[in-house]
């Protein structure tokens, strides 16, 4: 199964981005957005593969996909505005 190694790689990537960007880095906005995007990808992978939503009825899977996109858009907008 490729999902678990991908999740580990994504976790390590976001951790390394957090270390490299640092709190006073000039690219902290880009790093912050990248970390949020990686987190949303991880949420989607966990939902589809470990919670088995990939085989769920279309309405339930659609609601999950809309939830991930809406949450991501809201978090990124709030991060960029505030």
C-alpha cells in the first residue's frame, strides 16, 4: 500500500518546510500555505483510504470532497488575510 509511505513523506516534508521557513523567514507566507496544502492532501488521503470513503456512496464521497476543498479554501484565505 502506497498511502502510508506517502503520508509519512508528506509529514516529513511539512516538518522540513516549517524548519526551513522559520517564524522570521521572508517566505513564511509561502511556507505556511504549502504546509496547509500538504495537510489537506493528508486529510484527503486518510479519508479516502483509511476511512474507506473511496468506496462510499457518491453523495457521501462528494460531501467529503467538498468539505476538504471548502476547509482548505477557508484556511488559506484566513491565513493570507490575517
